[in-house]
C-alpha cells in the first residue's frame, strides 16, 4: 500500500530544518515513503541559494549581531528572508511522479481553500492580485524530486532590505521600488488567514493531489519522532557548518561578472603556469546543478578563452542549436569568456 508522510516542524532552527529536508529526501529515495510533505518555519534567518557568495549577498555581521542566522539551501535561486510570518513547505516525490505543474496546482488549491485566488507566474513565483507571495525552487536527482518554497502569511519581509546586499546590477535591471513593491502578505488580501490554517489547507491539498490515485496509508508526525538518528545529526552538523554556509573567500588572479536573463554570474580563476588550478562560481541561477558543475569543468584547463569556452559545452545536443535553458546558459557563459580574449 502506498504511504505518505506529513511532518510538522517543532523548532525554528534553519540549519536543522534544511538538514531534515535532506534527510527526508534520503528516506524517500530509499523507498520508505511514496510522498512526503514537510511544513516548517525559520525565525530571523537569511537563506541563500546553493551557489551564492554569502558575503556579497548578505550583511552577515549585522544579521548575526541582531541574533539572526545565515543558512544555505541545497537549491538554486537568490537570497530570501524568513521569519515566523512565513510558512515553508517541502514536497518530495519519486522522480517518476514528480511534476512541477502538478505541484504548483496543489499549492494554488491550498491557498484557494483559504479563500485566495492565485496564479503561477514564470517558473518559480506565485502571485495574488498581481503581487508575489510565494517563491519556489526545485532539485531533481535520479530517484527523487524536491520542490520547496515559501508562503508569506504575515512576514516582516521589508527587513530583507536591512540584511541583504542587493548587487548594483540587479538594482539597475529591476529598480529598487519595483523589487520591494511587488511582494505581499496573504493577510493583506484576506486578514483572517493564519499559518495554522494554511498548514491545514496544505495538508488537505497534498492528500487530494498525491493520495487520490489509490488507498494510501498516511503518517502524520513531527520532527521530534526522528531526533537522535545519526544520519540526521550528521546532516544537521553539515548545514550548520561554516564551510557549508560561508564557503571560502578566495583571492583570484582573474574574475568576471555578468547578469544574464537567467541570473547573475561571477567566475573567479586561480592560475598557475598558464593553467586554471582552481575555479569558483557564484550565481543565483535556478539551475544550481549546472552551475555547480562549472568549477570541475574549468579546473585544469589552459587559461585561454577558447579552451575555457569549449570546456563548458558538456552536452552534444547544444553543439548546433540552443535547445534547452542549460544550453543557453552554457552559450552565454562561453560568450562572456570569449569576450575577455584571454
């Protein structure tokens, strides 16, 4: 009999919550569950994307001085601020059943159950009355998929300007006023909505979408039931570690930056005897997997624009035509490198 797991968080520790999300992903990959919904909250936290530079994106000193925490998630995208007015959700499904459109429909049904009509916008946002209240990100591996996101209920999201260091090129591209004004809380649309009520609607929509194709055994629990597991504790230590959250601040021999339609990119190179001995990449692109591959693709290459550009093309289908978003990313980065005439 297929079984679903619905878990509610009991703490507001972002490092544990992200570790528990990774732990649940491993549990699903091992076949212990057929669908998982995790509902959780972080307090006074800045969460950056997997490939972002912590020092560039966030005023980390101010954040920590005011009792906040910096966390890094496993997916791509940009930096966000979390407080207890924000509900986070994680939908985990086997790869064969992972459908992003279906996931979005589930979320739309959940907010509709709370009396709010909403719509998906672009690849990763959800809007109500033309204003964004939900951002989403995704991760896929061979056996499972993760879709996680935020739902702004009554968040003090204006504090994002206090902690986040928005790059000047992003400001030029979007404008400060437009970035701030396009976000809203759900209570601004329906004042009686609560985090607890939205939790209940998310569970209802989850079971409707992913438990309706047969008899399901449903387990409801809190994260307390999983505490003490050695694997979970190891993941918690990883997500809380300085190495994961901040990474290394390197001195580069060469560095380039550019904002593309798909996100911002900074590439740094350490060079010895004409070869790249180390490459680093920072980006808020949603395709975190490809961005994460770039350092390995470039390390060991001759520090020559043509060689570096050639190394980025890992997919033969990109040779003659830009048929996928990933091909477009590779072509854009290659063109930027070729412009340098190294």
